[in-house]
C-alpha cells in the first residue's frame, strides 16, 4: 500500500509499505480521508519524541471496512485504543487509560496510508448522506467537544458564559463550534494569521480578532505556547476557567499568582472519552456543528507539499484532508 512516511525532521516520503493487516477483533479499513493535525506538524518539525521517525503519521480518518461480514460499512475512526478494563476505562475516562495507544504513535502506525486496522469498538458508522471527508473531522471535533464539555462543567452555573478561543486552526474552530452547540452564544476566536481570520469570518461565520481585547469566563487555549498561556491567564475573569488543549511547548506562560488570587480554574485536556467521540460524530451527522465546509482536500501523494504549506502559513483553511488514493 502507499503511505506518507515521516522520515526525519521536515522530511516526508510517499512510498510503498507493507499493507496493514487486521488482527483478531479488528477490521481492515480502506482509508478514504485523513486530516493533518497539529500534532502531526509537531512530529514533522521534530518536536514530539513520542513520534520518532520513521513513522506513518495521521490519526484523523474515515473509510470503508474491507472484507469480512461488515464489508462496505462506512466508518469514522476513534484512533485511541484502550484496555477497557482499568479504573479509568471502567469510569468512562478512557483517555486516561494507562495502557492507551493511538495510531500515529508506536506501536501503531498512522492513517496517512491506504489502509489501517482497528478494533470494532473504535468505529462509528457514518450515514450514507455524510461525506467521509467530513466524517474524518470527528477526531479533531471530539478533542474540542471534550475540552468545551469540561470547561462548561467547571464553570459556576450562575456565571455569565462568554468564551474566548486562542487559535483559529481546526481545534480552535471546533472548540467554538462545540461551545455554540452547547449553548454559548458569545464566542470570539483570536487568530494572528490574517488569511485565516478572513476565512474564519467569511466562511465559518465566526467572530475573529488578531488579539484579545476583552475578558472571558471560558478561555480555550488551542495553541499551547508560553505566550498563549500568558494571554489565557491574563484574560480569564475571576472565577473563570482555562481549558488547555494545545501542545505547542511545555513550559512557562501561566500567571500563577493571578490565577490563585482570582480562583481561575485550569484544566488540562487530552483527546476525548469514547462518549465524547460518539457525541461529536453524531453532532456532525445531524448538522449541529454547521456545514463543516472549511476543509481543503489534497491527495496523499501531495502530502509533503501540504505540510510545507502549513509550515509556511500559506494555508487559510483550518484543515487539510488527504485522500490516500490520489
């Protein structure tokens, strides 16, 4: 099968690799759409030692089961594989499983390939009316759905719910969409890239600024750099909540003194529970997250160029989705 392999820092190779094989309890899935995530970019830049080269990246995917009794079933893939028996899994917090694995991290190769194999429990059926390129957004949307849910659970019920999302990439936009679907009306995205600001405002009907000019009770950091954490801790109102999703860098930024004196809650959020993934997928299917027409489609064979374009800031769309068959 063909795959896009990360071979080193800023080096991707489109080449033949051994075809994925389904083990007992798994299905072989013909990948039809696979999105580029910020964590893929971190690995591409050599900033993620959890994803050592050579490795097939990609974990935002949808496709069609090939072979077996469910041949032809259209599915979107929850890439987080967990044990199902530990205390976290039993409590419905599978994302905290001590034995968790995710495709695109060893030992599981990723979905920038024509095939992957996944357990049945990681698959959600996609209706025939939903394009698989949209269904592939279930993973990033679930990340943001999880963060929005935790933030809303943490905020005092009598506080006015205003939200500021730092970062207008797919996770930031998805967070704004999830918050809106959960009943928050006052949402602003902070995005420094002018092309992306225009895209978010005109194509995605979002309120967008190049810097934060107001405070908010809910702040979602979808970038995760020292500068964005500093901004988050400065603009959260007393008693507010910061949900930290981005993994840009791992040190500095938070104003701990202000957060302590103002009782600002900080929540680190990682991936999603199985229920969050299903809820986000069904919100796609029933239209609660909007048209989701803000993706840019490219062929997997052009994947290296797509990464270079993202690296240079030349891409206005929040998400590039790759087709492994072109």
